[in-house]
C-alpha cells in the first residue's frame, strides 16, 4: 500500500487540483465556444482593417449583412427578430450560391446574436447612453408639462437623448461566467495556500502508515448484517408491549435490560468512532501478544458472548494469544455445559472454573497465572471492543514495559444498549478523599504536554475494569494485593502503586471499548467469617494504611467509623513498597494530581452536622454533584454525613461546596469562594451573610434542608462533632 498522505495535505491538494481543473475547463470553453467575442471585435474594427486580413469564412457573410442593413435604412431595427434576420441572410447566401452548411448556420447565429451597428460619425456617449435616465435641467422644467399633455411622457427628456443611443446588454454572458469561475477559483487557491502555511502537518512518524500497520488498525471480521436489525451499528433498541413485561426480571438479575441485549446479535457491527488521525498513526510491527482475561459471575449469556466475539472479530489473530474466561462460581445452567460447547468452536477461548466464590481480585489472579501471552488485558464481561482497540495498547507497552494502559471507555446504555461514544475532550480518572473513583476533565497542563489528539492521557487513577499490563511487570510490582477480598479499592491500590513505584498509567484515545455501566451490583458479596467490616471498607483501609502515609488521616476523617477498626496484617505489602523503592504519597499528590485539593488542616469545624431537636443530620444522600442538601437520621459513620467548614468559610462535602443562590440550597463544585458559597458558624447557627439567611431543617419529616430568615428557632441549631476527634 502506498504511503498514506496526511489529511490536511490531502485537503490542500484536492482544493488546488479542483480549482486548476475549473480554470482550465473554463478557459477551454471560452476559447472554443465563445467565438462571437472575436467576431464582434473584428466587425467593430472593419473600417480600419483591409477585408483581405479578415477570416475568409465570414467575408461574404459580412458583406451580405451590410447590404441587408442598407436596404433596411442604414439603422438598427429593434423589432427585427433574430430568426427573421438569420433567415434573410441565409436566403441571400443561397441565392449567391454560397455553401449553407450547418456550420455556416451556427456562425450566422453567432453573428446576428451580437449584431449592433451605428452610422459613422454618431457619438455613442451623451445623455441616456447605455439606457441611463436623464435629468432635465432647471431651465427647461417649464416645458415638461406641455410634453406630458401632448404625449403622456416626458418629451423634453426624450429630445435630449440621441436617436442612436446605446443600450446595455443584459443577457447572460459566457465571459461573465468565465470571470466568476476564475475569481472564485483564485479565492479557493488563496485560501488553500493560507491553510497550508498556517497549519502544521502531523509529525512524519504519525503521517505514514505502511500497509501491514493499516490492516492491523482496520481489522474487523464482524459479519455484514442488515443495518435495520436490532442494535446494528450501535443503535439503541426499543421493545414492544409484550417484551416490556419481561424487562423487570432482567434488571433484577443483571442490573441492565437483558431483554434488549438478547435481541441484539452476538456479533453486531459498531461505528468506527476513533479520531481520524488514529487510522494513519504508525505503530511497530513486532508487537507482543496478549491474553485477554474476562472474569464473570452469573453474567447474562448475550453480554458475555458479545464481549468474546467483539474481541475475536476486531483483534488481529497474530496479536491474540488466547481469551481466558474465569467463571467465579456461577450457578446459572446456561453458563455450564452449554457455554463449554459453544466456546469449543471458537478455539482461542478457554474456560477456567473456580470451585467457590473468590471475587474479582482473585479470579483475575487465577487468569493471570494461566495466561501465556506477553501482555495481560483485563476486560469486564459486558463490553464491546471497537475496531483497532488492541494495537495502541500493545504498542505503548512495547515502548516501555512499565507503561500500564487503558482504552477510552465508551458507554453502552443499560436501558437500550445504545453505544454512546465519549466525545473529545476526554475526562481522566481521579480519586476522592473517601477513596472513591471519579472522572474529571483533563487539566490544561496535561493537554499542553500531549503533542496531538492521538497521544496518551496520563491518568492518576484507572477505572480498573479494563486495562493492559506487561505480564512480567505485573508480577514484578506485586500483582494485586491478595489481602483484599472480592472487589473494591483494587483499582486505587494498583494505581497508587504503579505511579509511586516508577510506572505510568495512560488512557489511549485511539483505543475504544464500550462498557455497560450498571447502576448497582446485581449480586451480593459473601461475608468473611468472623469479620465485622464489609469487604469494600476493609479493602480501602488497606489502601490507606499501605500507600497514603500521613494523608490517610483525611480518609479516616471522612470514614471515622473505620478509625478504630482493625484489618489484616499489611506488613507484606509494606515490605513490597520498600523493596520497590516507591516514592511518597506527597510526591504522588504534587506530581501526578496537583490539582487535587488537600482538605484544610485548619478547619473551623468538621464531622457530622446534627440538629439536636430532631436528631437529624445534614446528608448528601449519596449524590455527588448539583444535588440538594438532604436530611437523614444521624448514624455516626461519617460518609455522606461528613462535612468540613473550612477557615475560608466553605461548607464542604469532599470536593463539593454548599451553594445558596437565593433560591436553591445545593451541593455544587467549589467555585473558589464566590459569595454564594461563603458561610459563617455563629453560636450553633449556619449563617449565609450574602442573603442574610440561616440553614433550617424545616418540618420534622422534611427530606431536604431549607433556608429561612434567622430567628433563633431550634430548627436552626446545628452542632458539629468535636473537631479533636477528627485529628
């Protein structure tokens, strides 16, 4: 395959070549089809040129035309039609014995179409020339009325105009079209030249792709199907009345619409949503192979196999070592023998069965132990890989084995399975101080570091469900923390560890994978014998105590229900951190996520905010952004009821601030302390100085807090937990 030219240069060349063709074609048309121009010029200059110098073909024609005019009275006859004049001259030509071919007929048409002749000595300029109007001078204004009475028009003006006055030719002219095309084409060429001079082309290493690389990037063996079939090309699916009756059970079992998923082909086609530059990006040929590990527990048949088929159909076989399905003790019949019989036909797929429920972390470790590929690629069981998804991931790891990479995760609707491509600019993964994962826009400093839109985005934390890592490097940095159970916090732990111990994590825009984001977990986590903590809380405590150093206090300030709890021994992970010579968490905050605000160490008050008369506390009710401030029975466990009143006057719940604009009391993104987010704590009252109101709990059964004029009532009394307990 020839070298693929850059998109910008292709546009430039297209404009220039197209404009040149327009100009050339118009010039040719003008020269060969607009002969009347030269004829008319020669006729007008006939008195000053000997007839012997004129073209032979029209000498007799001109003479006959002149004789005809003389018979007509030596003047132009306006009412004489084109057809009549042609017939008259044509008849004279025949009488004289001159050949009257079709060619001569066409030439006669050209002559008569532009015929215009005036007696010698007539001035062609003056009042009314070219059909213009005439202004009667003041000295002759009195004569105008007499002219109007006799002729019903302005005879004075008419007498001022020559009987041989010229008229402007209002017919469409070929030369006008010619000039228009030439000018337009010149403008296009100018714009194209300006574009090429003021826009940089892609770097050479990104501009050229050989045939083999191009085929890798465009590989897709998905069968062609009727585009009107349900879900094809990522379209959403609607259900009829009878199908809707079966929706509820599907949502209960899987937390997504299984009825819709089952209607969609296991090998549906998807649109190519990558940036166009991704298709011409150059990658090395000697890429490592990958084992794709998919863990599942009671997953729906259609989503599991659609994930498998999307990997097989859109991954070049020389890069796909195997697909390992790790069954974490599923009990659904269809996931037993039926699944084994189905995947046996796919050859590249293997099933590993766990005898008891182990959870995501240990299931992935089991798959990693069985894997034979050079790279481990972890996927959830409800994904769809897009065209060219694996090549960028493997290329980045081949560049440096300490690179841990993830695709851009597009959203597949849990309701109708519409494939929603995440638009640019993308968001990247961050963490909140209660150790929750979140998404935030890519900061400006990271945008400036990247050379173009196809370059990887450094992300402080990865979502954890979908990523690739070199197998030997995964073992070298300690795989997963085997002391963590089931699920929860493992993505934070491995993200902190990779960054602090010398690796990098990047999200690659040229790799796109769709994922069904479920609103809840459709299954429960098995309880740990003798444990008094849920598995997620226990896992997060291990993350904080191993990796966060002195900053772990901010986690425990929010989750102070965990402060006096104990977790398993972490000495092995601390020894690993020392062995790998990992950096401090302070370094991580300053260099990897400097935009994250560290909680104010000099806060005015903190903890739960309780109204003693009702024993209700301010509560976020589990909502993150742009949510009303709620009320709930005080439970003393922090979390949604943990607030901090900073020394600057911000009442914060994690990275959101309480905002009152005169109408609504909402938790919103902090705005740098504009007046709507400034509060004062005065003798148990939360006062908003800008609007001169106080926070009020409202009625005894109110779900949300209110604001009212400050009057000292018990509903406006709020007590923070003692701050010394938070230190």
